[in-house]
C-alpha cells in the first residue's frame, strides 16, 4: 500500500517548491519509485521537477465526453490515456490532473479515473500530491486516504488563515487524513510566537520552518528546476530535517 503525502496551501507560499524538495528527499533516501501528482489547476509541478508535460487527465476527460473510438470501451480508453499522460523520470513519475471540468456531466469519466488512479498509486511506495488550497480535488478524483497532509504557509496573515481553513476542511471531507502538520516557508529570522499560538489554538501540529533563500528565487526566475538546488542549501537542509521527523518509513 502506498504512503500518500498531500500538500496544500495558499498560492505564493512556495508549496510546489516544498513538494519538489520532498521528491528530492525521498529520492535521496532511496524511497522510490515515487508518483508525483499535480492536482493544482494552476499546474507547475513539472517546472519544479524539470519535466515536460504534453497530456493531462483533464484533456482525457474532455475526449471521453465527446466520445471514444469505435470498438473501444470507456474503461480501456481512459486507461490508455492515463498511460500516455504519465511522464517518467527514473526514480519518480509525474501525472498532471489538469484544469477543472467544464460544462456538462463528467461523472462517468471521474468514476473510471478514480478506479484507475487507485490501481496506479498502488504501484508506488510513495505518492506526493501537490494540491490547490481546497481539498475537494483530492476527495473527488484521487485517493480517499491521505497518510500525511502537509500544509504550507508563509508568515502572512492570509497564508496562516488559509492553513487553518484547509485543516478544518480536511476534517470535514472523507479523505481519511491520518496525520496533518504545517510547515512555515520563506521565514526571515525567527518565527513570531503569535503564529505558533494560532496553530496551537487551531490544534495544528507545527512541524518547523524553512528560511527564505535567494538561491530558490534565482532558480525560479531563470526557469531552472528547483529540484536541482544542491542538498547543502540552507532551505533544502531545513526542509530535509523536517521530513526526517514527520515522514513515516515504509
């Protein structure tokens, strides 16, 4: 059974960068193969990982809605599309969910995809899922069990509030979160006590901080995959130390 880690947080907190550091960490610990899932409609996980994506599951849903080739069942069609949508990168693979559904009913396509994805994730010891702030995407289209919900905030008021709302929403949805915690990213100096008090009041496990780092900014600005940042970088080191504490060995 796969160990599923889902990341969530407000846009701009560096959530996807942290997801890339997590992939880097798992590879360094030889915990592969890993399935990376980009479930954020504003998909850019592939840029962090340095991979080119040509097809998403969103496009497969669109094609199925307009009809499948003669002589082919919907199940076979969606399974075929899933295989072509997987981007392989050695120790890890990537699949991109794509944009939300448009007009009309996608119930059949979503139902088939849910079953296929559950079978797919079973082939990987670890699954890392990068999500938008809301958790509905996980509940609707991917695994209904999350071993670790890793929420990412920055030190802004909106970033902190988003984590509190995500945590509340995750408790209401039927996605079976076994453990949840928060990382505060892009921290300058010491983290204010007020922020830790907010997490304590909301009963959110505070995992630690990752410092603001100029190297990450420069990599992102130049379009260089941030997964390639050296392991001795201060932000990567801080993230790895957190992952050592919160990720269960499989």
